[in-house]
């Protein structure tokens, strides 16, 4: 029968060794692969809840490091980042054990994360915001809890004036305050009052803007900025 001689047995042995090596390589690759609950900036997925599993989350060039943690409406919210704090993840574990991870989108806008980047408010709709600043100003992204499920708002908020905050006691529930500038403050063509406050709902609608002022510390109530509905007008 063909292949029954020494040459045929050599082919069979060689094939078996190759198959075994391939299997070992696959097992090794699986063992070394980092476990990530989500790598898509717009999605969230279920993932590990133990401390050991949390350590496998990757932030850009290495393991994630914890920057901030808080609790709101029974959910634990944690901000993670890489060593340089230039990329990050938001991990939210609900009281029911739903574990979701979001990649930060404001990092793609050049915003750097800090220990003060995470803020949450426990309102009718629990809300958290992750914010940061970069060379082009500040930016923030909002996460909302509805019926026990956390989702990200459609788009990040940008504050060219370098100030952004999440406020719990707005006229329409939680609101986002973003300082905007009408020009480069260092420009000789900049008006006397270049900075105004733009107020948003947490779902992205603009509620209005304040009258412009000369500096950030002239905003109403600085540094705990507060704005009433009567102080808002149409935005420039």
C-alpha cells in the first residue's frame, strides 16, 4: 500500500509533530491574550468583576491604572487610564452585577485625564461625566443610567474656554456647563469680554448662554458656577 514504507511513516510522524506544535502555539496565544470587555469607543460589554480580571484591562500601551472611583445609584463607577493618562476607560458595575466598560472618547480630542476627571450626580436619571483638558480647551463625555443600564451620550461636549462641569441642580435636572471663547484670548483682536457659559442638558440640547465676561472667574458663582434660567439667552 502506498505510504506504508519508512518514507510514508516519516511523513505521518512529521505531520503529527507539526499539528502538536500548532496546537501548543494556539493555546499559548489564547493564554497571553488580554481580556477586554469592550474595545469599541461606542459600546459596552459584560466583563470580569474580580480584582484579578480588572487588572487585565488594557489602556493603550499597558495595563489600566485606577484614577478615580465613586458610587452613584448603587453603581460603582471607576475611571481607568494608561500611565500617561492620555487614554482611558470607564468601568461601571451596577448593583445587579452588570459590568460595562467604555473607552474614553475625549482622549481622542487631546484631553488628559486626572483624579478629578470623574464626577457623578444622583438625580432622577443618574449621570456621570468624565472630563479633561488639553491644548485646545476642555472636553467632557456623559454617561446616563436608565432602567439599570448605563449608556454614553451621543457626543462629547467641548469647552474652548477651558472650563466644563456637571451640575446636579439645573432648571431641567442635571446640566453641563461649558465655557466658550469667542476668540483667542491672547489675540489683539479679541473683544473685551471674550468668554461666555454655554448650558446643555445631559442629552445634548443647548439651553442657552450667559452674557460674555472678561475672565473665567467672572462667571456667575465662580468657582462653583451656578446659572438660573433668567441668566440665559441665545448663544452667539
